[in-house]
């Protein structure tokens, strides 16, 4: 599959590789090697809103680094890993299952740096199955023979986690549901449920103040109260801010420090980026995602059997 990557400036200049001088040998100061830096995002939001949400973060990082930092959005989750793997971007924020893909593709050339802590003190969220509020469905069993939309093959809450736990509970989605299409994003899944294209969709829910559906309601994308949750997973670790580990050490150190300092040094912009639903960014370790990596590996192994 070919993946594409979108950015705010012209795509031609990005494809031409003008933003990264990867062949220059590492020197004492990373500024000699990198005149501009790229930060990738994979998000449940559409491109326009997702990139706009990170504009202030880009401005903050540009100020901290002293070189332009560009926000790039992947058309799907795998595109961000592709861009990291090929060194077209140096940093990113990604979902937990997407990080598992990164470890599979890149090994220890990618590392987790930080993750968000919400206003309730949690560093995790949940996968949910949502249906239209006025539908008759109350539990997963009620969806037998119906259409369930996944979000993306590398989405944690939109695919990996619900797939794993359904199979663990004895439900094989490929035969239980009439269809299980990929909607392409969390937002498209919810829109499809509201419009009647899908009977249900896999989505994300963090707390009463934060979920994909609530964000869509606040933007007028769907009517308030138009969806209802009928299944909730155990807690999933929030996706990490990551970086390539073959970057100059002083650049790695600068990135780690800048990300963790963002909520404290620029609280208003951090609040705007998170809609006021998060209070901090905290350190994480690669091992914090071992359970998610195990889930994605189990899903892969099960697919190979069929």
C-alpha cells in the first residue's frame, strides 16, 4: 500500500527532501545538520483541524530549537511510521498501537519520550463501541449480523484493542458482523454511525470531558448526544511522543526537555491544543507499551492463521 503525507507548505518541497540534509555527518552541534525539523502527527481528527491544533506547539518548538519546526499529518497511521522510518520526520506523536508498528518496523531506532496526563490524573483512555443513540443496540451481542466500522488497521482504540478483546470473549468479528469495513478515521466512523451507514463503530473515550465524539459535537460535526457507548475496554496507555534514536544526542536531549516543559512554559497554548482536557505531559518508557505490543502481535498471529 502506498501512503501519502500531507503538510502545510507545498508537498513538492517536502518530496524533494529540501527540509532535511540527512547526509551531513553529525557534528558537535545538531544545528549544523538540521536547518529545519519535522514533527508528524497521527490523529483521530481530520487534517485541517489536527494540523491547526498543533500550530502553537510548532511555534513553541521552533522557539526552543531555534530552527523552523513543521507539523506534518499522515493520511493514515502507517504513513507516520513510514516517514519516521525513512527519516523524513524526526519526531511524532502517535497512538499506542501505531507505536507498536513503529517498534516492529524500526526496532530500537524509535523510542517513546512522553505522554499526556488528563485532568483526572490518568495517562490512559479506553476503546469504545458506539451506536446511534436511538438505535435498539445495548450490547455487543445485539450487533450480530450488523455492520461494525473499524477506524484504521493501526489504530489502538479503533481496531487493535476491540478486535483482541472480542476474540478473547469468543466473538470472531469476521463472521459475527455482516461487514467490518475500515472507515478511514475515528471521525468518519462516528459520522457513518450517525448517518446510518454503519450500525456501530470503534472509537475512543477518555473521561466525561474528553472523547472523539465530544470533540466532534463541539465542532458541530454531529448533533449533541447523537451517539451512545455500548462497550468499553480496559484502560489503554495514551499514545507517546516519540523520536528517532539515531538523531544527535544533543538534539534528542533538547526534544525530550522541550516536550516535557511545554505545559509549564506555555500553559495557554498547551490548554488550547488539548481543549483544556489535559494538565501535563509526563515521561514514559518503551516498556510501558509492552501490553499493547503483545496485543498487536496476537492479532497479527491470528490473521496469519486465516
